[in-house]
C-alpha cells in the first residue's frame, strides 16, 4: 500500500479511475458513438500489454477501459494513446461520452446520420460539468438500439408518413406491421392516426409498392432518462424537430436548465420529476 495522496477528482475528470487496489487505475478512453480506427485499436492493445495486464474492457457506453495501470505509468500510457488520437474519457459530475448506433450510413432503418449528430454533441458538450453524471445517446430510429430513452439526453431519428393512393396495391401489409396499430383502412383509403404514430419508418421502408412515403423527417428529443438505482425512462420533449439548429438549441437549453435547477448528485430525470415534467418541458422549449 502506498502513502501517496492522489488528486482523485482531477483524475476522474479525465477518465482515470482509481481501483480498489489503490495504486492502480483504470483508463477510460474517449469514443464518439463507439468508433475507433484499426490503428487506434492496435495502439490500445499495445498500451494494455505494456502498462496493464494485456486485457481491455469494453464498457456499456461503447468505450474502452484499460485496467490495472500503475499510477507511475498513467502519463506515459496517456501520451502513447494520444499519439494516435485516442483521448481520455470522463467520469464524475460531468457530461460523458456520447453513444450511438450506426444510423442512416449503414442501417436500413436508420433515419438520421447518428455519427454526425453524436460528433456535434461531443464537440459542444463533452466533459462539461453538471450537477451529476450526464449521459447522451443518438439512435437512428424508434427501434431505439442506442437506448435514447435511458439517457439524460436521447436523440432519435423520426419521420411523419403519408399514404399515396396512386401507388397502393391494397395489400394491407402496412396495417399488419405497424407496431402501434396507427394505420387502418377506412373505406378505400389507408389512414394513419398521428396520435398513435411513433414516427418510425416501418411503413415507408416496408411497403412493397412505395405507397407510404416520408412527408417530413427529423429528430425526436428525449430528456431525463436514467437507469441505475432509481430507473426512469425519458420524457419526450415536444413533437418532431425538423431543424438541426433547433435540435441543438433545445439540447443546450436542457443542459443549461439542469445546471441551474439541478441539485448536487441529482440526476436530470429526478430533477424533472421533482419540478414537474410539464414545467421543465415548457422552460426548455421556450429557453427559460
């Protein structure tokens, strides 16, 4: 056991987490939507062998951790990782790394470019201080693979569908596959109940005749999701957001509101429940 006194808060800020073995630390690495290059992965493996035990840990937030790094090797390991563009992550009361699914670049269901959105969120807010830990996720559609509703801020791709009578072959597939039963046949027409529609792309992606089309495309913003000891699924903020500028404005409003109104060690969602979802939503939507 060492008598050395560590500045644990400073280490946690840059993702160096003291283990139960007090002289050893876990290095939490920075990622955006779970992406690393092959060169970076090679270097991470080299650092794990050289300064750790030769193992790496894949975290639940799409990051990588190298455990069992002695405190005397922290800066050397960090320098080697940074030589290939791998920065340290974050811990403690601040905004953590942004997770994301593959999105529209490769997924047939993807509605938005999740990588672009995640990178913007990361550039703007990563490691900013907040009353408690703060997590963000970007998911390409309401399949919700990146679990947007379990994060403090969740961005989800969404569409508003419309039916084209001239293309319809009356196969009825849309009625059967709509996950919320929002589509029904009324007379000779197929109609969608927008109060039931969750803005997914099942109908527009699956219609064999192309009768269901995208009327508008944008983002769904979820606030206040958290797992842990007191789980809470996120609250949807307003309707479909069609402008990127408006999306980022609302994310900024939400973070600013949490910084002003959140109590120390109070998660964003628990603050929302304390103040009231309607009150918080109105304040964020109106920038108050």
